[in-house]
C-alpha cells in the first residue's frame, strides 16, 4: 500500500513539474516516444513541448534546449507542416502518435473550420496558435493539450 501511495504522489509531482521529472517513463510515454520518432523529425531529448491554454484556444510551442541549429530547423519544418495540416482538419499525425481516441482530437477534427491555426517562429523553435470562438472547441483544445502533456512526460510542460 505504501509503495502505491508513494508512486501516486511522485506521479502527481511529476505531472505538476514535468520539466524536472526524473522518474522512469511510463509504458504509455515509452510507446508515445516510439510513435513520435516516426512522425517528428527532431529529437525528443533535445527539445521541450510547451502547452499554454488560452481563453480562446491555446499555444503549442516546441523549442530546442540548447538552440542547436539543426534541431531548431527540424522543429520549425515540422510545426510548419503540422499547422498547415491542422488548418485543413488533418490531425492524422497526432492520432498516429497518441491514438485516435486522444481527448479532444475528434472534436477538433469535426470543428476544424472554426479553429484558426497560425504558425510562427520563436527563438530556438516554433509555435502553433489555436483560436476559436466556439467554447466546445476551446475545451477540446485544452483537453488535447492535457493529453499531450501526460503522454510526453518529461518532454513537456503546461503554462497556465
């Protein structure tokens, strides 16, 4: 019993501060990382995903830890392609990484025409900004961000 309680506490601390989490990856995180390698051209170890829910959607940012020019270029190229796909309602890449039943994904796909998707370079990486006036879609984006935070473990943070 004590081991279970300690593991649960450690997991909640890990989720609260994913950037500083040093616990071993869960089996789900390990599978997501393997799936990510087929979709994302950059190194998960060399980058960090940041998710920031906003009142009208959210901001997804990926940056290279040390500003490595190759990793920055790979992040920018990938997010540029993903933003174009998402704007068309194509969420196949996240589905192939996280699974088609990923929270928020079906709702975002169905309402894609009502979500503004904008790509931008940032220092050492890139970001995608999602904006909508539809409260159901805002909730879906936030759910999608939370699922990614959980799945990417120590490779992701949530800004509130």
